[in-house]
């Protein structure tokens, strides 16, 4: 297989990257906060806490997944996947693109558009964490705000997330 000049110039930076730089720093974290989803067909959410795992690449790029148990409206589990960017250093504010859903007990509203109960609504949103700090393998976030749009097919709903506190340890 012959590789042309332009293709080779695009591949060289990828090939020259050391393998050690690609290894993520893993962080186990716990969080407390609230999640809420509102639409014409359902209402779900509550206040509670959860645990998650975050992989940080080159101290800048974030991939994370967490699960929370929430109570309030009814008992639900909140699942959240996120990818984003954070600032390097001790003060590490972040912005994340999130995919989340609330599963479990919900308030359901049967309408002509929704004659049968809808399933859990997937929500695509964005979250910002302006008060995040990292120091020697520990991370603390005191506030995280998120908003998103979900689908009940037909129709859409809005989701809001509020992270009150998050604490993690890296290994």
C-alpha cells in the first residue's frame, strides 16, 4: 500500500505521539445534586447522590459516566455520560456535552399524542462546572449546572441538572 504525501503529513503527528501521553488518568467520584425532566408526557427527577468514573486525557479532555439514585417526585435512577474539556492546573472549570436519562418511577400523563406510557427519554445537553479544583490526585466541584432537550416521540421535553458537590480521587 502506497501512502501519498498529504496523507503521510496528516498521519505523522498521530504516529509521533508517545504512547504514555494517551494513557488516561482515572478518577472515581461521588456527587450530590438534582435532576429533573419535564414534558407533556412525563415528569421525572429528584434529589440524591451517586458515583461515577472519569477518564482525563492530557489533563484536558474528559470522558465520564455516572449513576445516581434520586428521590423526590418518585424513586428514579439517573444515568449520565459526558465528554468535554477542562482547564489545566489547580483551578479546572469544565464544560461537558452530556447524554442522560432518568429511569424508574415517573409521573406519566396519557394524552391523545401519548396514549401509552412513554419510556425513559434520552436527553442531550450541556453542563458547565465553573467551580472545579484539582490538587495532587483529588478533585472537588462545588457547582455544576446543566440543561438539555429530550425526546418522548412525539414531542420533546426539557431537562435540568444541578450538581451541588462532587468529590473524587484519581489513581
